[in-house]
C-alpha cells in the first residue's frame, strides 16, 4: 500500500493525530488511554480495561470502532453465559439441515464487558478466539474477521460472584489499561457536553485495509540491539529468585513476567515510536509502554500487600 516505509510512517503519524482529534469530540480527557488502545490495535493485540463504572469505557470503544470504520459488538458477560452464546450455535433449518448461526464474536472489535463475571468455560472460549483468531463448531473451523480485537473490561470494586482471570489467560492481553477519574475541568466539560440536545458525530478516519497495512508496517520497524536487550533485561529483572532478578522483585514478587512480555514491549515500543514520528524505537519508547505491558503479568506477594507497595511502583523501579 505504501510506496516506501517513510511514506507509511508519515501516513500513520497523520492518521494517529486525526484519530485522537475525532475521538476527542466524544471522549473528553483519557488521552493516555486512547493512545494505548490505538497502539494495541495497531500491534494486532488485545487490551484489558480496568476502571470503576461510569468512566465511559463502552462509549470509548464504540467511538474508536466508528473512527476506524470497524464492525463493533458488545457482549455483557454474566454468570449464566455459555460458550455457544458468544461463539455461535448450530440450528436445524426448515430443510432439516444443520446450519451454523454466528455469535457476536464475529466482528472486528469485541467489547467483553465485565469478563470476570462469567464462568471459566466461557472465558476460555473467548480467550481461545483471541489467540487463534478462529472458532471451532462441530469440528468445523470458522475464521474470525480481520482485523479482530478484544477489549475486555473489569470492575475493580465489586469482587463478589466473580471469576478472576488466571495469570495464563491474563497473559493473552497485550495491555492492561487503567481508567482514572476525570479532572475537575474535564468533568465540567463532560457534564456540559452530555446534558444538552446536541450530539457529536464521529467521522471515519481509517479503513480496514489501511489498518492492516499499518500493522504490517509496525512489524517492519527496525530495532537496535540495545533496545532489544533493555526490554529483555527489564522482563528478566521481574522474575524473583533468578540470577537476573532485581532486589525489589525478590522482596515483593511471587512471579515475574514471561517471554510474551518481552515480545509485547518491543512491538508496543515500535508503534509508540511510529505514532510520534520516529522511525525506530529507543529505550524511552520501551519505558513508555512498560507499565501497561507488565502490570497484569507480575504477581505481588504478601509482603508487598502488607507494605502497601503497588505494582506501578515495582515496575517503575524495575525500569
């Protein structure tokens, strides 16, 4: 699609700015969240959004899908949701032939709302689709649309009646993104914009073929050896009781991040560099994405809980 890599970098940088402007028509504030979501999509990764109710998580993802001109489906995860409710099911049609009815997973962007509300069997069905980008029904393999992204949400307040995602399944998500409360000025602007008859419309900034071309461009970005080594060393420092472990990891962590974290650090750093107009990532790009890549991949121990040490503080010291 692009005549040269330079043309691709300039195109992506311009589209990123336009996307942020378009999304800002509807979503006030949350600039860092929007940036990380766009990086995740351009890296062909999935993200886990964590935040209290009412922070416009659903509206943000719907707005993002409109700006990217992608098919969007929202699935409300509940304790009685079965795998076939999201993947699809076979029915007997009027000709007495079995026919597969596609479930809501057959879309480009899936909002898995409160993923920790549903039993492990249904969680596993979603996470299999995330990894394989396919669904198997009655022995037949169905390809999911391309591109395919899962943006799952979790409510950090209420934990009764939930099924927390195991670490192995959390590892499938490229980023964990925290949504914080808006500032005073942002909340005033939100109230002003949402309590009138006027409503903003979002234009279509990118097409599917452009998104796929940009994903391929991210993969082609060259990376210096010292950046690779920094990313791998950062991940290895998070692994307690190993030769490379940092002191804070030995003190406060039960488990560190696996090799997938190193892969995602480099991919995300590549994309972070591109959207900011650089042709290759440096160590600062790795540091810029480290929190979102690592915070759901390291497990604090009891000592950290007692001392009140946060995951963010541990990652800050590791990097």
